[in-house]
């Protein structure tokens, strides 16, 4: 059999699907189409299909282990849903987003013990300080280091993120976020990837593999944060009805039963501090606002107070009516670092009396959070699911 680049890709698939360290990714490797192109690309994925550059394979991936690393590199972008969940980062700065995604997958490749199976080419984009981080964490660090600039959507023409040694002969390794993908299409794609990962996990389990933490988290049963949100607010606001003997229950009078009627007591404020440090995108904010509207219509609070914060409180919006319009009226303020203790200080300084508090944050907060709030508190966390709140309940928001 002629050892074409197509054959090398197929051999790589077979080798990794049989190996205990990479069998986990076999389901994703079988997804979509894997092809070799006669163009000056390294490789790229649209989140489903994988394309490899013929010249790059021939010239830069001399060893089979390097070919396997390139294959695994692209498939890990799919496993970690970088093209789906990194959309906002790619839109803000494509170059930085590509590098952040590559640091993450190359870190996983570097952790594979069998270097005869998978070997990152010399100069590959890798930094041990990013080990066990996700794409958004790395992106935010890179953003801080380069001054936080946005834009700059063009790739670096003198560098190759898979082979960090550069040599701008090859086009940038793209992870196409597919900006035309609808929410429904993204959800369908997400489900396909989930099924593929689970198929690979079955095979890996038979081989006695210890799954990486990032993968085991994906396979954990998902808690519906929307239900948890609704249940929390409902529970915090229940018990507000009181009975009065000033009026008898008319429905029971024909039965000679003189029972009190229920007298409604007004539900107070629901206070909603929203983290604007940069990691909560418009999509997540829209979904949260939609759920907030539904809950407000159910419990009919006296007011909903939105507090915008990062390292300090930048402002608030108070809604006392027209709750159905909250989503279109939100005006986020801020965008710096993160210090949630400022919210507690603000609420106490303003003497705000909250029926309950719902904090919407990425969960990357200061280590010494001070939360002097007596009201029931729910923490809806979008990123750092291992964070432990100082008080109240934490629910991870699945993106």
C-alpha cells in the first residue's frame, strides 16, 4: 500500500483507537469527514469535520507519532467544543482564541505517556502553566498579558499554533466557530459530540483507562440549572401567605365550617448581581434573563434589582413592572477583574432588603470572599464548577 498522507491519517486513527490512552477519543475520530487537502494549511476543524494539509503532513510530521498528534489535536478541539463554546472569543480576537484553544489541547497531548504513539512536534505551542485549564481561562490570561485588546481578528502570518516554532509558510490552524450556526444547530452538534464521547468512554472503560478530569466532568449527569433557579426563588418566597380571621372562607360556609381566608403579603425584592468581568457572553445573559422573566411572572416580586459588578459595583437597574421586557432593557456595565465581595458591601451600604439574592458569575472569584448577606443566596456559576461559595447554594450553568 502506498504510504500516502491519506493512509497515514487512517493508520493514525486505527493506532489511537486501539490504544488505552487515546481510545476515549475514538467516537469523535469517527465523526464527520477526515480528509487531506492540497493547500498550505496545517489542519483545521469546523467542529465536526477535520481537514489536514498534505504538505504540512509530509514536511513537518515526519514521524507517525507526530501525525497522530496532529490528528488528536484537531479531534480534541471537537471533544472540548471549542468551535461551539468559544464563539464569543473567536469574534473578539481570533488570533488569541486560536492560541488559547491550542494551549489547552496541546497540554492534553503532552500528558500522554506513550511518546511513541503521540508526540508534539518540536516547538509546539505548549505552556505547563495552562495545564488543567479550559480555553476561556487561558484566553483571559492571554488577554490580560497583551493588554486586553479586542479586535485583531486576523491570525499571525509568521506563526503556526500547532508548531509554535513558526515558519509562516503554512496557514493558521483554524478552529472555525461557524458563526452561521443557529442555537438549535449548535445544540444538535453538542448532542452528537456527547454521544461520540460516551461511545469512546465505553471502549476506554473496557481497556481500564482512567479518564481525564475534563472528560469525566462532561459525562456527569447534568443538573437543570433553570429548574434549580426557579425552585430556589419559589422556596425563598413561599410562606408569605398569611391567614386572617377578619373574613371567613365563603366556600366553606355552606358546610357550617368557619375557616379563615388567605391574605397575600407582598413579595419583596429579588436582587440579581451579574458578573461583568468578561467571561459571561450575551448568549448566557439572554438565557438567564429569559428564566428570570418567567420566575418574576410566577412569584410577582415587589421589584427586581439588577446589580452590575466586576471588581466594584458599576451600577444597577431597578424593575418594578414590565418584567417581560427585562431581557431587552439590560444594560451591562463593567468588564474588568472580579471581586464579588463588593456586592455584599454595596447591598449593606445601600441597606437593600432582599427576599433572596441570585448571583450570576463565572466562579473565578477572590479566595477570601466576604459575603455578609442574611438573605438566601443562589450562585449560578458558568465556568468554575469546583468553586465553593462562602454561603448559600451553588449550581453550575451548563452552556
